[in-house]
């Protein structure tokens, strides 16, 4: 049963089979630069498509509200143990359906409605669940936002503004300080956050949704043991199934578990939890360290190529898997929305993104966010990333000429043909 091949199991539903086959072809033949995406191993896909999707398992291993949970217990215990071992954490909860669920559950565990939380503003690189007014988080808690330092010509600006964070912490006396970003290309050191949290008597949560795989692979500093609670997603740089997880010390374990279930969610997705277990084991292998380091090198190569093409990079470059591009230096008329759309037509998949202090709306934007995690998995290296940067610039320069777009699309397809994430005939492969 390989749902990614839309094979015999779906023969009775040709409509869905055809859609899945088309999506597989799209992933194979176009460049995937969305910073929050990756290509899982076939083992992760197989676990996600398993019969555990049939099982109701409300509760936790050994404490379920339904019978028949012997194997759900086994797989969830395995996933918890593997997550805890991978990150060196005393306790892991692997039930959050997503990073958003993990964050909401962490707030539920650590603070009360109406409490003050310090977190990064969405348009500065934060996440919706860091207190955006359109998110339940912004409606439930009193969020106060910090941002990044002003842009500087030498690229030294647009870093998390720790002075602002400290000043706000002193004046607002938050119950919780949140570190973590969704569009930020530099390393986040957890230690200054801890120091500031300790100074004002706040708890400290680190949202590692993006760098989780870089942390697991040793390419970025770990917040585990420094932050009170660490949330993360399993599907970005960590390369597992779509989902979330929470790590914490024993002192917060009961509150975190109670917040996830019954506080926030119902039945856990045990098939996804099985796939998380697979991914945690894959990320513990020595090869994953090399993968994490290559992700960072590839993002740097892409960044260099884009600078040569005349783009300005937010924060002057990258130290992780992301490159945040300010399109205005390249072409003041070009919006993120228009760029994303023409790149899509050329087979380069990415997302528009606001840059710090963006004069354009979140729907239009002046920026693009690019990521190297997926194509690194497919086997691309620095040379290919430089090629991708040049192709991207060619499309954006020639965006009003359909022939340019078509020519680039053909070159993209040829490049992707050499780096197939799911090469046929290797069904038993378990990627390391
Ligand atoms: N996790 C976000 C991203 O980085 O794409 C979406 O919520």
C-alpha cells in the first residue's frame, strides 16, 4: 500500500488516484522551496498510511478511554521515548496535530487566559500563534510583541531585538516569554531569552517549529534544558509526517499532557504518531547530521546566488534553512504575490512573505521566503542551489514573456529529473 504512488489500493477511486498521481508528479518535476516543507522517507509515508488511522485512543499509553489500544500504546510510547532521546528531554508529548496545536496547548499548560505573553510579531518573522489578533492566541491572552532591529546596509540588522525584548519584559512583567519564528534566517540562541525570563520571573517557551531538524542534527543550538517548554513541528526540517510535539521537564509534564488532551484535542492520530516515531529514529542516525549541515550550506549557496542577481536579503544572509528575500532592490514594482505566481508557472514553488516593516499587506507583500530543506533531501547540493537562484532571477526578470517562463520551466524539470525525491523501484528504502 503506497498512497504516494496512487497504486492498486486506490484503483476503485480513480478520481482521487489521479489527483495523488498529479501531486506526486508536481513534487517530482518542480523545485520545492517552501521553507516549511520537506520530502519524507517512504517509511514515514507507509506509517502515515497505516491501519492505525482506524484506532480511537483518547488518553495516553496505559490510560486510554477505549479498549484495544495495546499497539497504539506501544507505538506512542516508542514515539515519546524516541523524541525524548533525540532531543535529550525528560518528557515528550507527541499528540499535537500541528505546530499551532502544540503552541496553543503549551499556553494552556503554562499561563491563564488574560495573562501577558511576550512573543515576536507576525510581520517581523513571528507566527500567527504568537499572538496575532486573528488567532485564538491573540484573543485569549494579552500578547505584547517584540521585533527585529532596523535593517542595516552591512547586513548586520534585522536580528531579534534583545534590547527591546528586555525593556518590554521589565515594563510588562509577562508570565511567559516565547522565542521562535516562522520567517527568520539567523540562529536563535536560547540563552539570552532564559536570562531575561529569569530576571522578570517569567516562564520561557521556545517554538522550534522551523529549526527542529537543524537542532536534532546538531547544526543549531538546542533550547532543550534551557527553555521550560519546547514546541516543534515534525514535518519541516525534521522531515517527518505533518504534525507537532512538545518537550518539557518533569515539572511541566502533567500540565502539558492535560493541556493537549483533554484540554485541546480529542483522539490522537496514532498513524501519524507511528510516522513520527519513524522520523525520530531517522533523525537520530549519523547521516542526519550531515543532512542538517548540508541544508544550511545549501541555503547559504542559494543566498549568495541571489545576492549576485541583485536581490537584498533580510538579515543580510542566512544561517539556517531559510532565505528571506526583499524584492524591492531587484525591482521596486515586483510584489511577493506576483513573484510567487510567476515562479509557480515556472516550476519554482515558494511563498510570498512580508519582510520586516513591509509597506505592503500580508496578502501582497514585498518579499519571498525560500527554504533549502526539501531539495537537500532530494539530493541537491550547493551547485544546484546556485542554479536555482539563477533560474529564479531569470523568471522574475522575464516575467512578462511567456517564452522565458516556459524555457525556465523546462530547465527546472530537467534539473528535478536528476534529483527525484521518490525514485521508482526503491520502495523498501528508508531514508536516513
Ligand atoms: N508554519 C508556518 C510556515 O512556516 O509555513 C505556517 O503556519
